[in-house]
C-alpha cells in the first residue's frame, strides 16, 4: 500500500514464503507497507521510505490463526504522565499501555461482552479519550472504571494503547489501580514535589521534556492489587485569590474605625 492507503500491487509467495514487489513510480513523500490477510485479520510490515535504496529487504511478515481463548494478554508496561495544575485546578493525564499476547495465535474478542483485554483506570478520571496508537479508537470502549479493547492482538509484538483523561481540581490524591500483574509502571509527574507511595519504587530524578520538568519514577513488576498512589502538593494562593481577604480586612478596619470614632463622640 502507498501513502494514500490504496493497494498499488499484489503478488504471491513461493514455497519458502519469499516474494518480490516493485514500486514503479515511488513517491518520495510517502510510506509504503506490505500487508497480508489471514483468517480475517490484516498484518502489516514495517514502513518503507522510497529513495533510500534501490531494493529493500523486509523482515518476515508472520500471520497467525485466531483464538478467543488461551493465555491472557499481558500488560507489560504502563506509562503515566501527569501534567501540572491548570488555571482551573485540574490536571491532564496521558497513559500509554503496552499489551503483549504470550500465546501462539492472534487473540480476538469472544463477543461484544468479552474483549481481547480489559484493565482498570482511576475512578476519578473524567473527559476520557482514546489517542493515537496501535489500536483504533473504535476498538476501545470505557465501561465504568475499566478500559475494554476489542481489537485483535497478535503474538510476537506489543500493541500500544493511548488514552487521555482529566483529574478534577478536587483531586489532590488518587490511586492508580493495579488490577492485574503489570511488568513495569513508569511515572512522569510535572508536580515534581508530588509524593508517590508504592511497595517498591525507583526515583529516577527530574528530566526536562519539551521545556517542562518532570519527576520520573519506575516500579518493578507489580502483582494485582499492589498499592500505587500519588499525592499532589497543595495549590499556591494566587494574587487574585487574595482579593476577597483584602476586601474583608478593609471592611473590618473601617468598621473598627467607625466604632472608635463613635465612642469618642460619646
């Protein structure tokens, strides 16, 4: 397929699975991929950029049978980035989940009620959205406080799911639910003074990303039910927030002055 997503050529493999495809008029601004369909699932090669070489040797493109059973899809990595407090006090959160199928067949959902994989998200999360990743937003749904993935998940490679949500201004402490074994959790916190509580935790210092400073933390493999909580620092009182107090103090001072003046007259 070319840059516009349309097929430009097709071919058959030989007995050893080898094939050759020719792009007669390559577009140097496009990316090309080889795809193959098997059991109703499309598999894609790594992208090829034309013009770098006359010929390109691709890695083998594997296809698999499908199953809705077998070993459960594993959560290998969870990267959680919590931005700083916004003007309204809320915080934006970006999560990247890396899923891996340990089986020998592509995992597919059994039906509309049993997804390929599901996992918990914080109960306090609002304005939930699916971002760009390896899984289409149409194949992911939110069920109460859980994320359900209905996309096929083949073996041998990790699939990344991207999601964003918002923590309301009232949330000063929240728990990140670990509802299943998780090989690794990485945290990036723009509130560098926030306190992270976990059974085991490595602090990796402060890193500047895009001109913003984030405190980095990493956990070793966590068992289901392991505690992982974040407590943010108390918000600073902005100058405009002092106006009501200044007005109140001025009113009290005027009232006290009036009382003193009245006593003197008497």
